[in-house]
């Protein structure tokens, strides 16, 4: 039996990091899972090994008329390829791992904003492999959201920088809608592979992180 893996996802300002921090302080059986850091020397073997594994597939897909994969995107694909095995190896069976910016986030970023050739038919096997890895690894996805006006207020008033922080209301709303649609697509693809993947949804306009955390703890105890 592997540790329970739970990813917290949602558009900017939905309260993901706040909820993750709230959960991690409840008891010793809940841990935040941070993906390997390409800037750390200790994580270099991970990126070398997984980079070598995915390179042949990527080289066969790349096209001259499409932009190249960035170093960041290549690191993300390496993480998607090998991170689930690391989490299952390094954590005990009675542990719940909370992921902020986990596989759903990374799959969304790369599929939405990556090179065009990754959206082609030839890339289907690559995506199917990555989806299968994480459909088997994830036990639960917690999708947070809030009213557009509330998200707009949070994005603009918090200290954290964001790409749409100084954009118009219309641009921000379009950005949020795009991410919602992308998250739903990724979650649907994962659920198609693993129908038992549990999806929980919360509207943080009306419910606090502490209330959500308490509901999730109940879910953890009952499964």
C-alpha cells in the first residue's frame, strides 16, 4: 500500500497554498510534497535520469516550425516522468502527501502553453504515459475556486506577483476561465483512466481554509 497522494488545484487566488499550509500543521501524518528542484545539486541525478528517459520521445516529436521546449518545461516533463515513484518510495504508507503545484498543475501548464508539437497526434503516447503514471499515483484532487470578483480582489491585493495582477478586469476573467477549462480537461483525462480518483470541489468565496481542512481530515479518516 502506497502513501495517500492529494493534490490541491485551482485558479490564482483560490487559496491553494493557504489550505496546504493549514493541512500540514494538523498532525505528523500529513506532509507537503515538494517536487525536485532543478537548482539543487542533490536533485541533479533525478533530472539527469528522467531527462534521459524522456529525451528520445521529445526528439522524435520536435518540429522545425515549432518553438523549442524551454529548460523549465523540460524540467517539468522530467518531474512528471519520475516524481510519483520518488514520492511513493520516500514516504511511509500511513502518510498523506499534500501536493501544491503537483501533476495536474504541471500537465495543465505544459499542455496549454508548451510547444505546438506537444498538442499533435504524435504526442498522444507521451501524454497517455504521463496521465497513466499520475492516475495510478493520485488518490484525490481537491479543486478550489471562487467568484471571479473575489479572485480578482485577492490577486490584486496580495503581495505575491502574478501575470495578470495589473491587467484589465476582462483580461483577468479570460485568464481565469482558461485555467478552469484546462484543469477540468486534465482532471477528466485522469478520471477516465482511474474512475476511483476522488474529486472534491470547494468554493472558497464562502468557506474558509480551516473549514475545508476539517472536511478533508474527515475524508482522510474515512478512506
